[in-house]
C-alpha cells in the first residue's frame, strides 16, 4: 500500500472526524425547543420570583387540577405539584366534559403566590376564585370564591402603589354581534380576598372590528405605560394576541398599531404550529422578555391536533413603546435561541411507572373529583389496584379511570393487568378524548367466555372493531400510534405480542371533530356497568414511550 494512499485515507478520516465532532457540538448547543410542555397543557400563565420561574395551565374536568411547573431557564420545566390536589378544595362532580378549570393566572407579591381561576359549570355562584400559597409546590389554600365576579379568565396585577387589580372578561348585557365579550377591571383587596370599588369597562371589542371572544386579559406596567394584552378571535385557527396601552390603569386604552402582535392565522393550514394565542409575558432577571402561549401541532390533516393545545414560548422585545413577539420572524418557531439564562437540569421522566410509591406520580389524572374508594397503591405491593365502579366512561361522573396525556405524535403505551371479569364487569386500556369519542381495549365476559374486545365510540355510536377469545388472568395490553394510525396489541406472556388490529384511523380523537378543549388521554379503566361489586383490576406497571419524528 503506497504512502500516498495511506496519507489520503488518513486525511479523509481526519476530515470526517472533525466534521462529526463539529456536527456533534452544533447539535449539543442548547436551543429552546417548542412546545416546552407537550400534550394537553393549555392556557399557560407564568411568573418569576428572583431567578425562578413558575408556570400553571388549565385542566378542565381532570383532577388533580392546575399543574405547577418550575424552571430556571424557560426551556426546561419540572412539575412540582398541583395547586388543586385535595377533594375538599374544589368539586368537579357536576361539570361537563371540557368544563371545569379554565385559564388560570399565577402571580407573586410580598411572599405570597396567587392563582386566579374559573370553574366553568356546576354551581353558577362559585365560579371565579383565588387560591394562595407561600410555596408554589403547595399546599395551596382552599378557594376564596369571588361570587360577584362574572365571566372567565381572571387575572391579577399589583401596581407600584400596592394596589391590586382584577381583570376578567364577561358577556355584555346586550351583545352587538356574535360572541362579543368585554374586558373589565376592579380593585382587589388582598386582605379580604374580595373585589371592591367601582367596575371599569376597559374594552368592549378587540383590536379587530367585531373580534369574537376577547379574553385572557393581563396587565403589565413598562416604562410608565400600562399594557393590556388579550386573546381574540376564538381559541382555534383565528386565535391571536393583541395589545393596548394607557397612562392610567383604568384607561382609556389605545390600540397598538402593529396588532395582532402574534398569531398563526396568516400562515395557512400547513404551518406546523397553529391556533397561537392566550399569552402571558415575563421579564427575566437579565432584562429580557418572553411570552408563553398556547398553540397546536396538527398532523394527518387540516387542523387535526390530537394532542390539543400545548404550551409554547417565544422571545419578545420592546420597540417604540410596543411589544414585538419573535422579532425578525413574526411567528412561533419550533426552536428559538436559548435564553440568556443558566441551563436548568430536570429529571427525565421515567418511561415506566411501577407503582412502587404510596402516591400517584404527577402525570396521572382522574376524571372529575375522585371518590375515596377509587384505587389503592398499598393493597398489593408495587401495584395500582383500580376498584370497579358502576359508573362508565360515557357518563358525567367519576368513573374508575386513571390516565395520562398523549404527549407525542408517535408513541407506544402498554400495561400489565390482572383481572377476572364477572357478570357485566370490564377493565382494560382506554384511548380517550371525551365520553363520545374514544377507543376501549377491554377484557370482559361474552356469553360466559372471556374475550378481549376493541370498541370504537364515535359521536356516541358504538362499533366493535375486533374481538378475540382470551382466557387468562394476566394480560399485557398495548396501544401505539404512528401519526393518526393507532395499533392495538395484547399478550399473555411478556413481550410476546399478538396483533389485535392495526392502522385504526384516529382522526376522530382530535378536538376539531370531537369538540371541546381537551386532548387525548391513555388510561387504565374499569367498570361494573351499573352493578355493585367488590371486584378490582390490578395494574403492575404502565409504560409510555413517545417521539415526534
């Protein structure tokens, strides 16, 4: 072999190595990756305390409610609790699907954290409320109900003189046009936790003529001006964020000439991030500004976003006295440069929950306020025991349901279940959007024989997609998805999967078709279908793995 050939090969190897190293370093350079909270985490609100950031989201009919996230760099977030985690704090029994806990605001003032929120549905008097805590991880107080406060989307602003101001939206006494709303202001007494003084009408329409659903108001004071930002256009394709300002908190407010300051409606149906709106601003300790917003990532067709509304972040600057979101871009990007903040390391979520704790992990939710005898983590070591209830998943009730969000376009979720069905009893795995749109992979008795059945419920219509005779006390159940194609497997021995049905069309699971505001859940489920029983289903583990490519 010639020296030239050896040198040539060595030179080529060195070049490839340097390119590889360069590429690795380029890939390792941190970026702010959107969405920062994947899956159904809508209506984000944010506050900063020194160099710590806290974020809260809506949860509708799910419990525990109002997840609290912590970050130091705005890019990486760690859940530290729920603000509503005790059944005695709030009851969700009577709320409809996609009712419940709406659009929170989190703020901090003089050692106390505040969350203002709406419970939509149920008792009409107990609607808007305030809860407080000295530690954002909790415990949070029971609600202070603001019975005199109409509408939704309450927010709180603390002025330089120590006064606190409440803003919200409401339906006008007489609507001039369809879904006209108003933004109003009133002083808030932090000692009595009540509103006081006169009500001031700030806006009776948005920045655009006859803008529908003006909501999500927040006030900030920057360089002597009070800035009022709102969402308008509805929470779907025409969603937008607009801004107004005034020298007085009670107005009048002038309209920003560059409105809307951020939206996605002008980008067309194929832009990967849509429905942008419902913003909240935060200033970093270094004097930079960012906004959190909700948005969706459609896939598999126009507007089809099974993951529902997620939390995104974008930088903003102030120019000529007005905010400019995503300067130079004018849209929310999948990635932004990393903030000028030290990187925050968060614990990587476990792929598998072995239920070896005496408390459920933060990712698990119930539908509505759970009953006391719903489940146990101590009756059998390393097992979640789910007690069968007469209620079913199609009722406005608290069924035996414990689920987690689908957070990725492509995913695999599996569980190991021990269950001996009797009479009309059933247990298994759900892919759930709402009571009228879901899939059930359930084990039950059919004519005295045990069967595994896959059922599709679309617009309330029930269709059995597959059924297999399986006689086993232990079952492994799995659902996976590639985009909108969902596939269902089962096994009686670990990792010896049998295909039940593949490529099941999942577009009915998105909120465009199913209605409402919530995203897809993957859940362990059991029901005695109207009968009283002492039976239960044991789940030894639940495994979730997702990716978006």
